[in-house]
């Protein structure tokens, strides 16, 4: 199935984005959320690589599971809490605002 293709899910017309990811309503109400999640995923991955940390190392520093970090970096975790974002920023040595830019 091609990304962006409209499909029916539970009777509602939805748009498919990536393999393994959820579908979202066609009306665009969640498009902003999708782009924010993708941006956060790229930013975390970039800062983690710059810090020379593995997913496991970052998870240990931020007191979350390695699976949680993997889900964040793949954009599968839609809304990490503010305390988790703060711990991630501290573990990466950046300001919270840098993760959310």
C-alpha cells in the first residue's frame, strides 16, 4: 500500500502513512501531530548520535526502556510526557526547546 493512500478503517475514510503505523482521519485533524512526532523522532536520533549514545545508553540515562527509545525514534510513540522529554533532554545534554524545535 502506497503512503498517503486513502483506505477504509472501521467505516471511516483514513489515510495510511507508513508500514506498521496507525492510520489517521482524512480530514487532516492529525496531520500536525504526525509531523510533530516525525520531527521529534529525527531530533532525538540526531542528538543521540551526536552524543555517541546507543538507544540502550540513552534509555539508561533517561530512565526509560530501550524499547521506548526505539518507538520514539521510529515515530510510533505519539505523545511522550513532559517529564520524559525533560529526562531525554537532560540525558542528551540539550535544552527541552531543542528537542521540540
